[in-house]
């Protein structure tokens, strides 16, 4: 059997092929373009790569055009963690020397000796991978939006506390279109205090507000006209210009988040697993799409529910040595799925009576909020694995049968 290792880079890649004995059969240096990909496929075909019996490939990434070319057909592509590859390198040399052709050879030997210990890139559908792109991009845009909103809030605290007080009553505060429109109209507290009732109402209408405009405009004018500390005029104007520049970035981030959310809402319901995911309490389209993005739609990816729980970082890990043993949370995990699981568990507290009872029981037993949330997330992910494997929708009566009363309730 032949094994292939590829040490990839931005412009060129090194390729190595070895046989069962570890003998180097061929090595190539290819470019990252169509010509280089053609050379690679011809090299694989020269050493027996066929549609029925493709040569497995090890590479240190799971995305990109090169991986897309290699994933055609039934070929197994193994995305080896760079840290794991570095440990294997020490098996072949103690001098700690490193070279790109040598790394390609190390990757090929990883498959030769330990292919059973590594998992190939999941065989997800094109629709599933497209949803993953959109869901991750939407999640990134939300994080970027929040970061910009935090920067804007920090800046406003330096010279414009009236704006923070005025927008505190609104959910999402500075990210709301009304807040951004008012800041554009009055970038300094001095200009905000001079706003007329008509100007405030016009700003709210431009932002898309349709109800309660007169009452809200009156409230805002009272806040802006209240007594506030001011920076010197020149400094205030300079800070106002800085704020407008930051506001442009926040506007773009808000627009991107909204557009990507619409794209997710359009694509996700078309997926066959959407019905199962949306049947779970606490999972709307956005959160369900993020879950699908991280677990994929290859139902054979995880051997059992324990594997999926470990991937999500919700299951605890035991460290034992001699007579000492400690149970702690996982640090090596899929951070995106872990974050989504926390939000999912939090949202399920109101959507599911069984989930709420499970969380309360854990709290009564002494768990902190985060620990109880993680335990609930662990249970929900296990149930999700079962439902996806059998194509069944969530059933509250089976997921949370008549729960045992908490210790405090039984004592009472």
C-alpha cells in the first residue's frame, strides 16, 4: 500500500510517497495552482491511485483548494494536527532539524504506522459544508460586531455619557440602528443637547422605527439636555470625529451580521437534518446551523455519543496518576461548538421544563452555574447524537422522564 504526505504552504507544497516498509518512493515540489494540482494527481496515478483504490493523503489542514481537489472521489484525506506532526518528527531525528520535504515524509509515515489512530476529514455534503461556511462567518461577524461595540462604548465613556444613558434602555444598545443614526446626527454631547424634537423623530424614522416615536423622542431629548460633564470643545470635537470613524466600522459589522444571518436562514432549512435539529428546545435556526457546522452531516464521523461530547468539550476528563485522581473540564475541544452548546443549554432552560429541572437539580447538588450549564449541554448533545443517528425528532418525555426530586425538595 502507498501513503502520501503533503507539507503545504502558501505558494508551494512538498509531496512524499512511501510504501509499507517506509521506503521513499517519490517526492515532488509543486506549486499552488492548477498546474501543481495536475502534477500531484498524475504522480498519485503513476503509483496506483484509482477511483476504487485511492491513495490516502495526510496534510496539516482541512480546508483550501488543494484539499478540495484531493477530496474528489473516495480518497481519504487526513488532517493531521501540526502539534501531533511535530511529535512524530522527533521519532525520526533527535537533532530537531526541520525541512519541508522532511515534513512531507513524516506525514506519509504517520499514515503508514498510525492511520488507525487518526480520523479522515468528514465526508460532509456540499450543502452541509456551505452551511458551515455561512454559520461560522455569521458567528465571526457577531463577535466582531460586539468587539466594535465595546470599543465604541469605551470611547463614549470618555466624552459622551449622555449617549450611553440614552441607549441603556434598548436591547443591544449601541448596535441598534436608532442608536447609530442618532450618533451620526449628533456625534458630540453639545450637538445632542441642541437637537430639536423634529430632528430626533426624523433620526428614529430613518433608522426604521415605526411605533412610539414621539414618546421616545421626548425621552431622548430629556436625557441629552440633562446636566453632564464635558470635555473642552476642541477635544470634544476630535473625539466626535474618532467616534464617527469607529461608527462606520460598526455599521459595516452590523450589516454583515444581518446579511449573513439571512443567508443562514435561507440555506439551513434545506438540509435534511434541519428538522431534527430544530425540534430540540433552545435551538433556533442560527444556533442549529452552528451546531451542524461543527458536527457536520457525516453521521459516521463519531463512533458514539461520547466522541461527540468530547469534541464539544462538554464531557469531563479524568486525570489519574497513582493514588491521585482529578475530574476537570476539557481544554482541548471545538471552541465554536462548546460556545454554541453553552448558549443552547441556556436557551433551553425556558423552552424545556425537563432541561430546567435538570439544571435546578444540579444547582441544588452544589454545582456552580457554568458547571450545571455544561452538564446540561453534555446531556443535550448526547440526545442529539441519538436523534441524528436514528432520524428521530426530539421527544421531551424520553429526553427527561419523570425526574427525581432534588435533595432539598425531598428533605422539605
